[in-house]
C-alpha cells in the first residue's frame, strides 16, 4: 500500500495531511524537465492517475507546436506555469512573460524556472491583468487559482493593452486563462497596435463564472476586430454557448 493510499484511508490522517502538506512542495517530472507543485493545493496531480504532463495535454501540445512560429509566449493566468514551463522546454528559442496574481503559484513557477535553467528566458509578473492600471483585491480562498473579489488581498493591475503593446513589434502567442476575468479586459484589445503580430489562445468561462464570466461578450469583441476564430484543431467557430467553457484560437490579419 502506498503512503498516499494509507493517508486517504483515515479521516484524521487526511486532515493532518491537509494542514502539514500546505508547507510541502513537490518536484514532478514534466516533459523533458521538472515542475514544482504544492502537495495539498495540487494533490490531484500526484495522488492519482493525472499529472501535469497529461493535464490539458491537447492544449499543451497545440501551444508547444504553435510557439515555434513566435518570438514570445505571453501567459496571462500562468498559475504554476504549466504552459510557460512546457513551452520553454519545448522551444529553446522563444522567450516568455508569465503573469499571475496568485503569489504562491508565482513562487512555484519561479522555482521551476530556476531548476530547469529557464529563468533567463522568462519574466514573471505577480499581478492581475485588467482594463486599466491600478489595484484590485484578489481572493485565493476556496480556489487553486483564486479570483478577483471584494474581500481579497490588494494587488496591482497591469493593463492588457499595455502588456501586449510592449511586444507589438514581436510575433507573440498569447494564452489567456483567467477564470472569467477575460470579460473585464478583453475590450482593451482594441488599443493594441500591430494586432496582426498576435495570436490569442483563450479559455472562455461560462456566463456568471466568478460573477464576471461572459463568453458571448468576449466572442463579439473578437468578431468586431475581425479576428479569425477557430478551435485548437483549426475548425472555424461561428458562435459560443454562454453556459459552456470554450477554448478559442484567434488571429488577426
């Protein structure tokens, strides 16, 4: 019997593990490198059949292959860096910018970058991406990824258009997964120069997700900007369902 199975048999041991495990970080084999995760917050990735190499494997594969044509990978909502670290490991010429408001996730990402000798190719920003500069409150309670909330901890905001415009002369692949907050800042895309240099891979969250999700609004912004909208398999997407999570790939002429 494994130690994981043993702990899961008894309620008091499971409770003990949840308390003590929050201080324990785990190094896990990840593609041709390693990734660091938290024993409790990311327990699903090491206590069962799932791990971070198999997590969202099709999306990871798509981003790794697509990144070969780009100078930069901008990971908005990077969390512990699955897409950032994987892309840097798969593509030894690309540079990355990873942005996430979760301080603990950012610490794990930085540790992975150092361990894999990738930190010289990646800038990590601990902030929320929004539609204007300033601050918001960010709550990590009850969610691995956290979300913007009125009773959270105050954190800085970097404007979406400002972030992209820093690399408007580069070819940049942009991944966005921000738990519904994409609906807040997506209209700021209209202020990005040289939009044709960007391809966006985005996860749209259902209407009302975290009280802010609005996939139809986001989709309409892409249409207004004359984006070429497909799924990760290259099939054209003509509409999105408001109650579903949808992955889109959007490029611009």
